C-alpha cells in the first residue's frame, strides 16, 4: 500500500484534467451512500464519505472512503479548519491501494467542482472574479475558475485585510490583476463571478448587490448554522446544487427552502444534470446563476482515482 502526500497530489493533478475527470464521474455510474455526519461538538464535525464504482466487484473498479474532520476553532490555533485522510481500495478485490492526504485532495476536488459548475453557469466572457474568504481554498478556487473562464482580474475580500494581503502575495506571478476590497458591497456589484469560502454564520452576499449576469459560487456554509448569501440572492438566481444533499445540508439553499423563501421547484438541477446535458445551465446572459456545493464522495473518489492512475504512469 502506498502513501500519497500533499506534495505528490499537487504534482499529479491539474485543473483541466481534474475538471474533466469530475465531469465524467457525474455522468458515470457510481454508488454514493449518504455520508455519516457526526457532530462531536458545536465546533467539531466528523464525516465518513464512502463511494464506489457501480457494478463492483469487477476489474478496473475502485472503492474509496474519506475520513474528514471540521474543527472550526482551529483558526485560533493557526491550523486548517478541515483535515482528512482518503483511503483508496480496489473495487475488484477490496484490497487497499493507497492512503492519500485527504485535506489536500479535498481542496483540489472542491475547487474543481466549483469550476465544473461554472463551466455551465458563468458567462463565457466572465473576466472579473471576487474571492470572498482567504483560507486554504481561496487560491485554488481562483486557479480552478481561471481554468474555465477568461478571468484576468481578481478582487480579494476577507474580514481580516491582512489575510487578503497574504493571499495576494500567494498569487503573485500568476499574471492576474489583483486588488483588495474593503467594501464588500461595492466589490460584489462589479464582479462577474463571486466565489465564497468562509465560515460565516450570517449572509455576506446580498441579492440587492448583484448585477445581471453574475455567477455566485457558494462553497462555505457547510452546516445549517452558517450562511454566505441571503434569501434574496437565492430567490433572484437560477439555482443549481452539487447533489440533492444541498437541499438539507449546509446553509444558503437549504435554509431558503426551510424558511419558505423558495420552493423545491426553484432548484433547476444538480451537477449530474449539467454534466449529462439534461440541463444546459445558464439560459441567458443577464441571468444571475447560483451554485451551492456541500461536497460529495463521488468527487473525492474521482479525484483519488485520477491521482492513482497518474501515479501508476509517473
């Protein structure tokens, strides 16, 4: 059994390849049981996320499970809020193949999922991105979105300006025009694509700020105590989700459904619908689109399979 660390994952993955692998996975046949969600405390969550190739056991099939912990108080300890381990196994024999750095795998697949959705939902001429949040996901979300849209300007906003300055330094040399916003409302009103990855418990993005044609990518708010966009933003938008779990897990869409601000019919489709062509995505240039992800084991398995396949060929 092999060990695959974060540096190896970074060496083996690229966004065009991973986005393509995820698109194929959402069109394919995989079994994804409901994830085991355990609240250890108000600030600590433990998840078990299994998935396997449909029809296993058979040659070429895979089975995998991610073990992930979300400890929101880790920011005070200068540690990531999310940590995890991924175990990839043969879907033919059940034998373990490798153990991967699940934290790094999660960052890659989460950013790639957002970019996959944006490839259907963001305007093809979207050039200005607003990144809300400056954690580990932020630079990867920017790189992933740049892989599917002609982004050339990125505005950064975080409650702590120093964190935005550090993020800007991380992105130096990318060729992007970078600026840091102090007024989130003004920044949101100018952006073509807004991506949020925060632990906010109150809406950060208000619908009244959004211009026609904006795409809103909501990545944070992983439980029902968190929220990144208000009801008006959800009501105004053509809404898509990664999986049906987003209707009951995470903030934003689930909370708007629960409050009656929207009905189930307001949600136009999920990633499987988009990837398979069942839904074309954005219907007009002036539409506001919204994508909410809560995470799914199919994304982890697809990313782990790509790492393993490239590792075998390296």
